[in-house]
C-alpha cells in the first residue's frame, strides 16, 4: 500500500482541505479520490508526485498531470 493525499481546491484555486489515505496503486487512488471529492476541484498527490488534477465537475478526471502516453499508471 502507498500513501496518497487528496487536496480539495476552492473556487479561488486555494487548497480548502485534504484527506490522507492508502491505496494499492494510482488507479485505485484515483477511484477513491473521485468518490470522495463530490464534484469539487481537487489534486491527488503521492508524496511530492502529483498524480492527477480533477476539474470541479462530477465527471471522470479530465486533466492528467502528464500525458498518459508518457507514463503508465501503476
């Protein structure tokens, strides 16, 4: 298991809170984060590595930190 942190982002682009959790891999962490953020903009981090940026919509994540072709998700 790896440690992750989900940072919620307010309308002004500032961090408004965070949740620490553990997941087996990036995909599992992204699924957990999507369920927890309730449509709020958020950033998912693993230590100093930004994993994903979620737009402020309830849809699936829309902005990868890096192009998915450049790296594999765990």
